[in-house]
């Protein structure tokens, strides 16, 4: 998907949806989430405590 389309869709999201997207980005950057993987509950709990 082109970056312009991604930006357009993000701007159209509600604040709640944007919060979820930002959280996924942070988890991805931390190495907890990798592309199409399912979130591991123990890893997300660990990151929640670290944040």
C-alpha cells in the first residue's frame, strides 16, 4: 500500500483507533510484535510494566 494511502487512512481514524495503531507501532519497535504474529500475553504484560 502506498504511503500516501496509509497517511490518508490514518487521518480518517478515530482517536481510539489511532491509539491502538500507535501502541502496535511501539510494540513492533520493542520487538514484541512481528508483522502477522499473534501478541504473546506474557510479553505484552512485561512491556506494560516497563512503560
